[in-house]
C-alpha cells in the first residue's frame, strides 16, 4: 500500500501537471476540470484529484462554482492591475540595475527577441509559440542582467499567477498593442545600450503598466463570455 508520503507526492505531482497545463493555455480559463475525467487520464482514484484541485484552489488558479464544479479561474481586472503595478516596480528596478551591467551579448539577444516580434507585425497572428517565447525571453534577459536573484524570483512569482499564453492572446487581439509592445521594447533597449539607468527604469515601468492595462481589459472581456454566454 502507498505510504502517506507517497500519497502526498502523487497529489503534488498531479497538481503540478494540471498547473503547467493551465499556465501553458492547454486548459483554458473558465474551462471546467472534471474529477472523473482527470482521474481516468491520470489512472488514479478521485481522491488525489480532489486533493490536487484543492491545492490549486488554495493557490488561486481555480475556483469552485455552484452547479459547475471546479473551473479555471478568471482573474478580476483589479487583480491584474495590482499585480502589474508591483511587476512594473520590480522590472523597472531590474532595468535600472541592468543599465550598467548588461553585456553586448545580452543586448544582442534583446534586439533579436524584439525582431521576432517586429516580423510578426507583418502577419495576422501574434500568438505563436515563437513570439511568446521571444517576448518572455526579452524580460528574462533583463532580469538576468540585473544580477539579483531575489528580484528575479519575485518577478517570476507574479508571472506564475497568470497563464503565460494570455498575454500573447491579448497582443494578438490588438495590432496597435503589438506595435506599442515593439516600440516600448525599442525604447528599453536604447536606454540600456546608452547605459541610462533612469531612462531604462522609466521605459520598463511604463511598458509593464501598459501591458497590465491591456491584459486587464482582455480578462474583463473574457469574463463576460465565460460566465455569461
């Protein structure tokens, strides 16, 4: 028979797998999570599934609704704005620190990442895995250049609060936002290349606040379709 520790490990493993699928967008926000279907998929009883869902509920990724059961939670616009307000301060600090630490290779990586996004403007869809990876890489490079592991961990914690595909979906829905995203990245790169810490901080702060507003608006629109078909 499995030991309590192995039961706990199984629950953690199932929760981590479901969480990863939520964060990647494989499980869409607002979608139901059926215990029976998940139990069959994982080849387990409903008990570890129920515990894994409770773990995800405590983490704020899912919620239990009357007559619907467990569903992937849609964050409220104010939650997104508050999270991005904090992220703007943190990534603004990262950009300021990176201004006199960033290497030529890292600057080239930033330019290459933004060129991927720039080329995507010529197409009709900005939700591809390539553009999502380029956008994530842009911010990751700057956090790495900042050279502060606590700062990087705190930024990652905020990013892990929202499915990573949603930012791409929000970008894909607005060509103007996609253009702004590339232009704002250009401003950040220019400030970093010049070693201007204050300009880098201001450019990044403005960029994150703008992104948060677009994301909050996307969630607001999505919440109407999810809960009020």
